[in-house]
C-alpha cells in the first residue's frame, strides 16, 4: 500500500481542518517546501496537495508552489481544490501535475467533467467521493447531493474512472480510525476500483489494517502532523 502524505494550503501555509470546517484551521508549517523535502528524503513517492482557498476564491493560490516542487523535486503530486474547467486542467498539466482530484464539479457539471476526462489519460483523474451517512456531499461538504456512494461510483466507473478518493466526513481530522466497513463494502462491490482511503487515520495500526483489507492507497494528514505517525513509519508504506 502506498501512503500519501497530505499538504493542505491556506495563504501558503500548511494547515489541517477538522471535518472540513475552515474555522478549525490549524497551522502546522509556514514552509511547505521544507515538508516536501522531508517527505522525499524518506522515500515518499507521491504527495497529496489541496489548495483550500481555490475552492472559495475561484482561482488557484499555490501555482508557484506547485511549479517549484515539480521543477526541483522528483515526486508525484495529486492536486485538488477549485478545479473547474478544461483550462484549469491544462494549466495544472503544463506545470507537471500528475493526478487531478475532482470534487463537487463531478456532481454539478457532468458535461464539463466528461470533456475533462477525454483530454488526458483517465488514470490521471481521481474523483473525490466525500461521504456522510453513505451520501456524497459537495460544496465544501455543506450541500447534500442526494447521490449514494454506490450510485456515484457506478456512474463514473461506467465512464472509465477507476480512481476514487473516499473520505468519511464524520471522521476527517478526528484521529478516531477510518471507516473500515465503508472501504470493505466498496472494495467488495467494485474490486476493479483503485480506492484511496482518507479521513480518521490515527496511527500505523490503521494503515496495517487498511493494507490487510487490500487497499492500495491511503492519505495521511493530521495523524502525521500531530505525531501519531512518523515519517519513518510512513516510509515503510512508500511502495
């Protein structure tokens, strides 16, 4: 299993939220590049970066940071936050972004998304399935979509999308352990899906259990920043 450390950006600082609430924002670093260097030194192969301001402002705020990372460091980046159209995909692709995380737009503008995924290899797209009580939430987790996780995956899987970042909102940033049953159910129903677990991971034992449940990827955020999982422990899953 590949562990992917998360860097969430507000005002060029590394922050973490709890359950997606911006009012809970806590700053962990003023220098994202330092973190990137540490991750790479420990063999981390992919980094999960989210521009938290882009979703609100309607434009990216950390393109310079992304460009510096891709120019100077040998690492894959999966990026999300405010991707809205084909021009955004082109801008990010030109910088060298490896994977594009699409969230609310996959519910709000299916036609635009259908055009996006024809533009590049579909394996480079990751669809964010943010779940609360089995329902997909959108718009920064503030709106209900009335779409179940099963219907969401079934629809986009039929359109060639196999990568899904699945976050249980009730566990995000809580350090209480992930929703193992949710991931088990998805893997059982959709064995062909590449599922990225996110939300609630509290320690290395959670990672071991996710790996034992046949998950290939897991995003680690607050557990690292709060010292629950070390760089050395994450590096053991850098494969």
